[in-house]
């Protein structure tokens, strides 16, 4: 039985992770902490709430693995301590996703808090980094939007199916849990319910992350806020190379993911949020639309887009079956 | 005081039209009918429901104008009768939107029921057809999605700001009222609430309508179903001609619509559904995103996307102030 | 044309009032102010937002009437100034609803800020206070929950139809707009959407208000938070006097409200929130259930439960048609 | 490993049951069938949908247990066949809940389809029928509303804490999944979203069921439809015997359920739907409100109100740990 810590357990991703781990047969969350230094332990509001202890880095010693469900900027110091204790670390924040220290500073508005770890961190899009994940000490768990975009786009890029001069356009829509648990204007019920909007047009922090992993600057990414709690659906507009059909692109994806337990490529129909909610799945479908090819992908932002993929990575790092706790 | 008939008053657009007309100072809905031949009058379920009479074409004689809120295919016969009675007709269905009889047959799967009226019908995107609307006997009221796409795109096309070889991509999201009042799988609460999906990818009937009015086949259009009741938000990806900036495109739209009461071009920020719900407005904003320019437009699908624009057109046809009942 | 001020225009009730007044033919909102002393004017976020000026009591001089859409405690000082300027005042806050200064202090946790006005203020449940409203300088606009409970219960009490020893139980459910526009735990999307709860059980501030107006301490009141934006539905459990039937109670209400434009007593069926949203109506229905009689009432909390009733009262105070701007 | 059949697997309760069983370590759903005689097998719409075989009673032979997730009226014939094959049967429909054949005919509008089984069937409110469930061949799984009412009320009745002449009033609110998967007016998105209503006032079929199990006719029960998918919250108004306090009633419930894994009695605070969604829990809290005592209870209608309790019962019948698959 592996012992893990969940640091930052009061937010949505921390809570989701605890639910997933509770169904895991060979992993136990022995340490459940807040990430805020100096915060008092809070009594659970409801009987089903977890008891969250104060932050205590020493207690990580006893853990095989540590999950960091903290805001960006706060994860680095805890990651360093955990690595020194010999723990495997999966960081769900953005701290280690961008490999370029300067780009991080530009995008996140502050110098990187632990640049010495940047080269070591592995970007944990599990299906595309399994071998590196298995050997890693520190995983940068991918952003929710990038996961929904990279899973369908990477195989098409790697197989040279896309026009290298055309933009790759990802029109992405996310449920409100992506904006976190802290109350604010953006997440006020009156501003989400019966509403819908685009935000961060041309400037969202996940665009550089997608560009880095896709290896191209031609990414156009627009996030939107849905009046749902869970789920991301990305509608991706691609220009195929001359002679490449939508069917060929579907076949490419189908082959690439045929043996992946968490990726489904539809032979017909289109994925919806409800197909993937509460699952660690990414579903995708491909079709022609005028001169372009449209790919629609769907994930649960809290599972495959965060806590589920984090657990998938930790399973791989600790030598456990990759799907354990996730089926 | 002008007298009008609303035929097909039990659906969402008919109901919305009655609400708008009730606030109109010089128009009265003197005839409120079902569009289903042979249907019995139904007693209102609630005290605020309208009383809906059976279909009776003779009673249209006394009306200055007739609104057709019927399913496509059913409007043509009623339009013919109303025109013979000398009424002005605004058809909210799709019957007269496509000018090409063959294209209609292909898209709607049946021969056109009144091809002799096709050339006469005016496509009533009011801001772009005001003079023709004023002289028309028969208006094809634009589809909800096309309204949200054409209002921002037409001025940019007309001013030659777009790369003529690049696709115009409209990623559109609509509230569930667009799917109508009849219960079905698609509109079951359990399939809409906390869900989101794309549909009609590459094959939706509004794509040919947009192509016709934009005068180009390069339209890529993807509709999506939002878990809201009202509203359409379209995110439109455009490739500018070399040298044309997002600022220039914003200025173009701003100038074009500076004197239009129902179109707002944002100097900053982005429109949301809640900005336009219950209003006859189209709001739009423009920004750069990588190599492309993104335009976001928002309308209320039941108002500017249907009943509001229909009333706007009828006002113009009957010589009333265009904004009456709509402010 | 009457001139009115809306003080506290940035909240939900202030905004709703501006919408209603914009449709009024003989009233104009000439002053639109924040209620926060010292607050800077905020540029509107969206083109359809009102421009809100800083608080300036002197400018109230030019107004015939003043609406106070402020938090409780803040209204009293502004009311005093407005009255000194000779304005008619409708206060939508709780400041003048409880006539007993001591009860106010107990319920609201602070001494009353203007006890000298308490006896003068008229509790403006218009249908039950029309004559007094017409002569009043200062109206305490009723709470949203009390409006939904008192309209059905008062006639039954006044006609002696209820067992004087049995409790009157109001199980009330309100949309989230009742909790106001400020972000907080209670109104975070993740805590309202797909959720439902009771709150303030046995201790809500509207219970003493209902007790005062109903003239009995036998009120049991439980508010609940619905995952909707608008609307209150109250399910009221009543014990009839021996021999009094549900039919008799329905007849009593039907007669009492036969000539009231804003109250509908159903002959059959039951009201729903959607029957009254955006309307200044109270709908109610009556039926037997075992040994008790159940009354269900529905209002829009922002209209008949707040701004609509406020405008109805102001119309009466200023000698305008009572229904103007409200139909 | 026990083998079970799920008959009627395409509805919400059938689907929920399959999810729960998939997490069970010693139970497998070896037969997954539709309940409609003659229905063809439908290919799954989405990759995560179950494959549903046609109804084939012979295949039940190989099963230890059979779950009937069918409409009322349809379960009886299948139950008879399954019992003849020696299976343990949990019927989630209403067929065996009312023990009185005449009452069934009156309430459900048709003669009972298998009256010979009525006396044998055990009403499976597990916490109150564990011993009988363990010995039963046929379980009538309780209705969702009755579960939410009986769990808090039964111990108070059994301990004589309630005034025997006062009504027991249950004001219950349910998510729309309670109305099932078939599209209709009641469950159309436009009629549920941003709406709320009471229905079946004084005449709902669950009232006789509550009366039977509570052993009193003094039940007043009003169901309401929430704009949520999952969950029931019941607000219950009770008249204590003289001298009995809310604290005493809370203690009574606390003691009664201290060792029950699925029932939580709150020492403070009030349960919300989100506390119990996706869980087989019933949460409850008790407080004074004027002369009455209010109990609020919450369950997930699809879990403790249907499939979860069904699995709990099947576990008991098959000698498995009662909580298996449910934690």
C-alpha cells in the first residue's frame, strides 16, 4: 500500500483527488493538508468533508508520493521539500509546465520560484510521456485546456497530416469549476448561470503551454466559460495537407490510441460533456467541414484535465497499474 | 394603430413576439392563431398564456401585417394567402431564406412549396437591407445563427479586409430555446443541463444560408448546444489581408454601425450572453489572436435572432419607427 | 413627467427598477446613484449598463420620488434627507419594515438608525395598503418572502377561515438573486448550481416581518435557496377552521383579488416560477391535502418581491396609474 | 463472485446501478437487458454506454440476483420468472410497495399484476428492515421520496415523540432525474431550467406509501420539481408531544443511527443536496421553528433513493458486506 499526501486539499482538484484515491486499492492518502502556510486546521463543514491538517512539510517524509493542488507560485517550495524527502511529486499547478524560465516570468508575471527544477520536470501528458513519467521525480501535470487540445492534435502533427503554414485553432469551452473554489465576480451564480462568454482572447496562459508542447507558434486558442460545473469541450479547426482527408485523420487518431484505456476515438457521432464527466477519459471525433477538418474533444476538467491525470501519472511513477483508481 | 396577426403563436418565437408587440404603441396583435390546420383552440394553461385561435386564413384580411412563426415548409401556403389579402408578411421560418430552389430542395429535403415567391422575398437582415425591406411584401427573416455571423462579417467582406482565400470560421453556441418547444431527446433536461455538445458539424442548414448572404463558399460553421435557455454567442476566426490589423477591423465595424440603434461594437471587453438577453441587440468585439483576428458576437436568439428582428422588419415595412416596441 | 432617483442602482433591485422605469410613460429616472458614500462613479462595464453617479443627496431636491435600493441600515439617512427635500420615498431595504424599534434591534443586531420615522412609514403591500400608501411620504417596501406569504394568507386570516391555534407554515424557495450581487460562498456557482438547501431555519429575519403583518406569532417559516436566478415559490400549509373547505378558501381569495391586476387565483392547476418571472404578479392556487389546505404562491422576487412592487407603490404615491410601467 | 442481472438498464436507475456494480468487488452484472418485450438490442450511442441485450427471462437462470429497473406494472411478470429460477429479486418499481391489493389498484389505476406475491415482498428500507431483507426472496425497493421522509420520521414515531393528533408534513423537492429518461413536457429543458413547481399536491402516489410505512394517515406530502438532475431534499414539519424538544428529537435520531454507515445526523448545520450527491447517504438535521420542530433530510434520489439502496438490499440478501460497492 503506497502512502501519498494531498497538499491543497480544500480546492476542487484536491477534493476530486481524495475521491479518486478513496477507490484505489493500493494507495492511501495518509496526509491531507492545506497549502496555505500558517492556516489553522478547519473542522469539516459537512460530515463528508475531509479533515484538512495544517501545512507540515516534515510529515511528507513518510509518503511515497505527493500531489500539489496549490495555486501557481506556491507549489515550487513544497515540491523542493518533498523531493528532498525522496517523494515522487505530481504538481497540478502551472509552476513546472513551461520549460523556459523567461517565458514563465512573462506569462505568470513573476520570476520562476525554482528554476533549478525546470529541466528535470516532465510534462505529464501520460499517453505521450509514459516512459519519461516512469523515470521522473517531478511531474508537471498538464493544464486542463492543453490536455483537451494536445491529445487530438499531437498525433496529427507527428504524422505530418497538417498544413505547416495554417493556424491550429482551438475554440475551447470549460465548466466553471476551472475557475476554482474562491468566490469572485467571474464565478458568482448570477454571472455564470444562463450566461456564456469568451475570455482571455489571444492572451490566455494556456496558449504558450500548448505552443510549447505542440512545437509550433501557430496556435490560436480561445477559452470560454460554460454554465456547467464540470467538463471541457474543444472544437479544433485544422487545415490538412493537400490530399489528407478527415477519414485519414480519424484513422491516424484511432490507431494511435487503439490501446490507450482512457482515449476514445469515435467512429461516428460526436462527444458531449456528459460522456466524460467523472471519468478520466478523453473522447474525440473527426469530420470534414468545408475546406477544413474539425476535431471535437471532450474531457472532465477535474479528472483527465487535473486530478485523474495526476493519479494516472503517480500510478506510473510508483509502478502501480496505470488505470488503478480510475476505472 | 396597425393590426397584425401572429400565426404559430404557441412556440417560443410566437410567444416572444406577442410579448414584444404588447409593448408596442402603434401595433396590436388582433389575430393570434396556431399554424396547425385543424387544431382545436387550446385553453391557456396559465393565466398569462395567450389564447390561441384555430388557423383561419380569412381572418388575415383585416390585418396590415402577418408574422409566420411556423415550422419550415408550413409557412409558404399561409404566406401566399396573406399576400393575396394584401398583408405585409414576415416569415420567421426558413421557407424563403435560400433564393435557389434547388439548394432549398437539397438542404431541406423536399421541393420548395412556393418557388414563385422566392425571387420576391427579401432577406431581412435589417441593417443591411433596410431599403429593400421598406418596399417588400414578403420578408425572409434571417436564421438566428446567420444573424450572429453576418452582422460582424459582412462589413469586413464589403470593405475587402479579409484574405479571400482563407476560410471564415464561425464557432457558434446557442441556448436550448433554439431547438424549439417540442419535447425530444435533444431538449430533455437530463441531456442539456450540465452538458454541452457540437452538432450538425459540417452539415447544418444555416451554413448554406450564411454562404449565400456572405457571397462566399469559404464558410466553416459549427453550432453547439448550450445549457442556457436564451442567447447565441459566435466566436469567429478571420484571416485579415496582409497589413490589416484587428484595430482596423474594429474601426470598420464601429463606423459601419455607429448609427445603428441595435448594434454595439465594443471598444474594450467582450460581449456575454447576459448583455443581450431580452434585447434586440447584436454586440460584438474584435481582437488579435496569433495570426488571426477573432470577433465575438452575441445576440438573443429569440429576439434579434428571431422575433425582435421580425418586428424590426415589420416596423420598416409598415412605415413605423424602426425601434418601436424594441427598446 | 415625474422625476425619480434610484439610489443604490448597481445591485439587482436597482438594475431591475431602471428597466421597469424605462418602460414607464410618465416617469423618468433622472438621478441614478450609488448608495456607498464616497464611491467613485464607475464606467459601465457593458454598453447596456447604466452610468451610476456618486451619492449626492442635494441632487434629490429635483426629484418627485426616491427609490432606496440599499442594504439595510444604509437607507435611513438617505430617506431622511430625501423627505426633507419633499420627495416621496420608497425604501426597498428592511429599515422601516418592523414598526417595533426593539424588535428591529434584536433582529438586525443594531439600534434603529432613524426611530423617529418608524411610526410614519407605511408597510407597502399595495393590495392591502392602497389608501395608506396614497397618503404616505415613506413606504417600507415589503420583503420578498413576506410578499409571497402575506398575499395568500391575509384574506384567509381576515375572513376567519383558519384555526386560530394551528401554526401557519410557509416553506419558501427563492432564486439566488435574493442573495444579492456581491460574491460570496453562498452565491458561488459551485455552491448553487445542481444544489438546493434550507437556511435560516427558525431564525430568518423575514419571520418577524410576516408575524407583524399577519398579526400572529404562529408563523413557521423556512427559506430555501433554489438554483435559479429569479423567483420565489411558497408552499403554505394551513389548518382550516372546522367546516371550512379548500374550495371555500379558494373562493375567498378569488373574490378578494378579483379586481386586482397583479394577483391571479387559479381555478385549476398550480403556479410555477416561469408563470411570474419578469412580471409584477403574484399567482396562487389552493388545494386540500389530507387534513390541511395547501396554498402555493409564486412571485418574481425582483419584481413583485422588490422593484415592481416599489414602482407600484410610487405610482400610487405620485397619483399615477398604478399599473403604469408594470404591464 | 455473485452474478446479477439488471433488467431495464437503459433508464437512469439502471444506468446508475451498473456504475455502482462496476465498483463492487464481489458482484458482476452478467446480464444487462432492456425490460421492453420484443425490443431490439440497441448499439450504444457513446463508447461508455452499456450494451443492452433484449429481454430474455431464461438467461436469468444463471444469476444469483436480479434488479428490476422497470416501470411499475412491468416488473411483476419478470419478478415471478426470476423467483422461479431461484434468483433473489430487488424490484425498484412500485409494484410491491403497497401491501394492500385494493389500495394498489386505486393508486396505480389497474389491478395488481401479481397479488400472490404481495404478502411475501419485504419493503426494503434497509436500516429498518435488515433482518427481514436478509431472509427475503423479493424486495420492494422504497420510493425515493418515502426514503427521504421515513428515515427521519420512523424513529421519532417509534419513540413516541410526536403529537399523535398533529399532521406530519413533508415538503419534498426532487431533481428532474426522478421524472425519468423519456422526453415529455414536464422534463423539457425549457420547463425545468430556471423554473420550480409543486405537483401532485394532495394526490401523489408516494403519500399512501409513506402512510403505510409510518402507520398513520396523518401524512401531508407535497412533491416539487427542482432544476437539478440529482437529489431530494425534504423539509419536514413535526409537532412534538408536550415536553419534547428539538434537541431530544435530534438525540433520538443520533442514537438510532449512530452505527449506520449511510445515515448522518448533523450536530450542527443543515444538509444540502451536494452533501449526498453520488452517495448512498441520507443526511438529516433537526431544529426548532416556532411551535414546531423542523427536520431537513437529503438523499441522492438515484442512489439511496433507488439504485444504491437496491444494491444495499441485494448485498444483505446475498450475504455480502452491506456497504460493498457503496463507499
